[in-house]
């Protein structure tokens, strides 16, 4: 079906956009701290890469799983560029106090709580957010995280602790 979508088959494209893309978007959205623009950009990049590489899709996993693997690589690049931008901002001493405080309307407490956590993650420094996502959403061991972010195990453990503390502060001292 993915190859058919890449070839321009309308039904296959509809399947890709209606069935697979929302799953990938949710995967990315949670990992970029609720930044809709970044999530949309990363989804678009992922879709483009998936369509270009559709002939390489062997079908060993679902299309959404395969595309989430592509998205994970895109996220690594996103985190790296975000860290570089953060360093540049710090060196210029630019302070951005403007945070998006729009509340996402929702009736269920769980949905509201998840949204609150995603926004709080978005306010953390990029590296802290990245290691928290890798540890708690992707269930990666500290050693693997250290290899990805090019830090020692001890540094990653410190980043995790600072990230958890920051998340608690952002959530107003609630359990994080």
C-alpha cells in the first residue's frame, strides 16, 4: 500500500494520510513538547522520506511503525538543531518569556493532564527534554541515551534528574 501511495494511487494516499499520518503525528507531537508547528513539519518530512523510500519498505512491521522509526531519526536531528539554537540564544542573552499558554479544551481529566505534561516538557531545555523522552517514552537505557546525545552515563543521569526536577517545577510541584 505504501508503494502504491508513493506511485500516486489516490486510495493509497488517502490511507496514508487518514490512517497512518495521525499515528505518526501523535508520536512526534508528544516528543516535541506539544509544539504543533514542529510536529507538523516533522510529520511532513517523515512522509516525504517514507514516500521516497517506499520501495525499501519490506513489510516486516506496520507502515506506522516503520514511519515512526523514520520520525525518530528526524527527531534526533530536530533535537540537535534545537540544542544549537538554545546555545546561540544563551550566548546572545536573549530571553524569551513568551510561552504559549493556550489551553487545549478537553473534557477528560486524563487528556488535560497529558496535555499539561506535554506543555511542561516543551518548556524544559532541549537536552533535558530529549533525555526524558528517550528514557520514559522510548524506554531507552541510560547507556544508549548517552551514546545518542554524546554524553557520559553520569551526565545523562544528571540531565534526567534535572529534567525531572524541572518537570515537577513546571507542573507546580505536582507529582511528575
